C-alpha cells in the first residue's frame, strides 16, 4: 500500500504573488502606470465630466418624452419634442419653445422618432458619443462582411464578367482613401439617391454605406484568400457526393475558411472601430466629434482628447482580447 501525499492548496495571496513573479518587468511597469493613470482619471473632475459627455451621460431611467423630426411636403423640416399626436395632426415643441401643429397629410417623411434621453434601460435614446461610434461600427462591419463575401466569391469565379467586376471594385476602392469614400457617400451618392429615387438617407446611413463600401474591398480579399487556402480536394469530394457548387461552398468550404480568416477579420473590425472616427466629417456626433465639442466648450484640450483616446483604447483592447478568445476556441486541434 503506497502512501500518497496531497499537495496543499495555495491561498489567493500566494497565487497572486506567484502570478506577479512570472510577469516580465515591462508588464509590471505598464500595470503600475495603468493603475496610476486610472486613479488620476477617476479622481479628476475634469476627466469625469469629459467621459460623461463622451458617453452621452446615460441616466438610470428614462421618461415618456419623445424626440421627433418630420419632413413636410414643402421641404421644411420640423424637429422637436412630441407634445400631442392624433390621427389628424401632431404637435411638436421646437427648440425655441414654440409649439407647432402639423397636419398628417402635410408630412412627407418621418425622419426620427425616439426617446429624447439616453438611459441605461433604454439604449435606443443613446445616439451620441461612444454609442454612435459602436452603432456605426457594428452596422458597417456587418454590411462589409456581406459585401466581402459576395465579391470574394466573385473573385474566385470562372465567369470573366463577375471576376472583372469584383477585381475593379477591389482595386479601385483599395486605392481610394476611406475619408474620400465617406465624403463621396455623404455628398455625392446620397444627394443622387434623393434626387433620383426620392429617398432621403440619414447621416448615419451615409456613414454606414461609406464605411462598409470601403472595407468591403478588404474583406473580399480576406474571403478570397481564406477560400483558396482550403484544398481543392474538399470541393471535389463534395461535388462527388452530389452537392452543387453553392451547397459545397456553404457546407464544406466556407466553414473551414471561416476558421482561417477569423484573425484578419478581427483585425479589420478593430481597424474599422478606429476608422469610424472619420464619420465626424459628416457632422455626426460620434466619439471624436463629441470630444471636439467638449474641447470647444471648455477649452480643455488635454483632458478632452485624452478621454477620447482612452475610450478608444479600452474598446480596442477589449475587442483584441475577445478576438483572441474566439480564435482560440475555434482553432482546430493539432494533429499528431
């Protein structure tokens, strides 16, 4: 009968000391600096005011007031707080306090209807600062993935017309700065759509179209490279089982390619989050634009732009960590 000795469990303090002892010296310095900077920010009234302004200062609860905006048949736009609404007319309190009554048959298009106060229990009312940045990034990245997948499949197509169209799109868009694409979407494409089809795009829609169209070219190359990295025998085996091209691509090739392209997709998502600061040129109150507004109001450029940089850094570090976790969990086990 052999004696078995049980290793005593380490306390939390001992585990913490062991963990810190295994860190490199530069990581400890960065950690100490991060703690000092965080303490300095949280103890500064100016930084707290700046961060509250950049995050749209969300309340815990909301109220029943609603902000509305209507485009009338004569082209005028009425914007303000909704006072009363019936089947025949609506009453709106404008910014100068005037109550305007508008008949329903005079309204051409409803541009906005949402809670006027940003609240944690009602995020639909949070449309400025960091919330607008995240909203624009998520919508743009989702649309860019669709564009990238479509044009990526066209890039590997044997149809010369589809291949030529996708190649022109990829080469041209990648050669034009993203800022120019955003300006083109806001001041060329949007007025053309309004004049031709009578559809008025909002500023956020213009920004999403510009970002997605610009990043779609890069995602197309990512999808193309991922699909081409899968051995051709996979497609041949699927076709031999009776699958057509689209079934084989959907069920066999793309699931394997997604695992390969997850890291570059994560990098592009982080890059788009940072490039979303460019939508401020379309007069959208995103994180950077709110930072500029805070600086113009308080003349505290150091605290204002530092707060903008810190919030972007927090978001990118969090997304980087999430990307590594997803990549690790989706990684195939190594064959022995």
